[in-house]
C-alpha cells in the first residue's frame, strides 16, 4: 500500500510558473495519496487567490514575504505523511517522478534525502535532455524515468529544488535554518546536518524534472549569497562549495574493467567529492562492491570524509606512510596538485606500495615549468620509481598524469 505523502510548495509571485508546476503535480501524482500544502509567501500577483481556488485542504498564507526558510518550516508543522516532499514553484513534474523518488527512499533507511535530475541547477545535478516543448518533455521523461538503482549517486550535498525526506527525520533534524533567510546555502546546511547525522544524500539520476531555474531567487535573494556562505563556513568549519568541488579531470580519466570489487584511495585536501563521484561512475557501470578510502592532509575535512568513506587516514605535513595499510588499490587519485607536495618522490614511492599491479594512479601537475617540480623532473621521478606512464595530457589548467606499475 502506498504511503501518504505531504507535498509542500511555496509561492512568491511568478504566478504563471506556479500554475504550470501545480498542473504538472496533479497530472503526474494523482495516483498517489498526497496532501498538498500550498504556501503563499506574501505574493501580490494573484498567487494567494489561485492557491485558495485549489482543492487541497492545507493552505498557508503570509501577508508579507517571511523568507523561504521560515515559510517552509511553518508548512513542515502541518506535514503528517510518511514522507515530506518540497517543490520549487518553477518546476514541471513528469511521469514517475515521485514513484521513483519513493523507491530510492524505500531501498535504505539510511537514505535521508533524494532529489531528481533536471536541466538547470548547480552541484552537477543537470543531465542532457533534448526537448523544446511540453509534449517533447513528456515524451522524453516517459522514456527516461525508469527506476535504476545503478544511477543513484551518493553526494556530499544536494540542491533541493525537488526533494523527498522522511517526515520524522526532517522534523528531528530541525527543518531549514532560518539564519539563512531569505535563502541561499540553506540547502547546503540541511545536507550537511543530514550527512553528519549519519544519513546518505542521493542524486536520483534515473529521474528527470524540468526546472526553469531560480525564478524567484534571481529577483530577490542574490545579495545574500556572500553573507550566507560565511554563515555556513562559521557553522560547519568548511566552505560548502570548495569542499564539494568535483575535479572531473580526474573522475573522467579513471578506467577500470573490474566488475566484482574495486578499491579506491584518495589523497589530498578535500572532503572526497572526486572519490565519491568515481565510486558513482563505477556503480553505474555495474560494479557491485566498491570500497572508498581517503588519506587526508587537512584535519578539518575528517568529519565529512568519515560520512562517505570506509576508512579515513590522517597525516600532518605530507609525511605519508602506507606501511600500515594492508589493502591494495585499483585506483589511487591525488586531488592536490602534485607540485604542492614538499616530498613528491617519497609520496609517489609510498603510494606505489599499495597500488595493484593492474591498477592506476591519477594526479595533476598544474605548473609544468615549476622550479621545484618541472615536467622533466616529474618524469624522471616516475622513471626512477619504475612507474609506467599511460597518459600525459593537458586538460584545463593542468596536465593529467595516469600511471601504473
């Protein structure tokens, strides 16, 4: 039996977009038992009257714009479904959008939040989709929205334009932090609180909705970005955007033909975003058992690394020692530019000890003319350590090295 769902949608002006979003909600969700909670957040363009005309029972009206965070938290008080769904009012929902998100949540009680893919978002939540009108969108989504666990990507953070939560967990964690009002970095904040509480964040790449793209935010909230980024940094001790940056020069160059078990090791000064994306890519290829470890060089990232990694090691001053690591790795990636290490030869020698014979190591040299580590010096080090160079290519602002033993 399908569980009851509470669905929240905030509306602040932009009535034409709200109507499209609501129409698509009823069109593609009518087979599910849901309570629609409409929130007029101080609109003056007829949004209040439109919401009043809808058949849902729960209607919240604010005379002035109280900010998205406060409006959401007020709506959350009225949620009594097994799940709560939050929707921006600039979406077009599609066939199976909610069915698929529920399947994600039902698969694992440790999954705290899931969001679908779209056409407009930050945080690498966009997929390619070719359509130019609603009929073509419907046709695309009908073919695309097939539940596929291999396309469920774990993430460090999520942008929450359309998100599903367990209502009990969301209320326990505390909803949105109103310190970020009127908005911006509030979804980062909620993502970090969930993950640090032991939950997984899932980007459901098997499900697609159309997102017009921050229609309200463009007009009202752009000026709070810098302030809220600092609020987040002070609260969590890291910069959300820096910590969640994925270096796709590394991710896209990983090649592994194994299908049963793959061991990955990251080394550097991040929260491991590249590593978890390598893991996601291998999962999508059908690898069933993937282990992700990380050798951290900065202490502040340990708390977040431990939420996504099987094992986390920490060393100060780049004094890397792998003698205590018993596993060998199929993929080792270094997400700190190689020239930034004070003892490059020692680092590469240590990592060689734990690299599988058929494994690969990937790293980046940003400055090939660096006095301390030129391209020539690096190639000499690799040669003396008897590494075999598979690839050396210029990508973006750096040279990608892929080596094996």
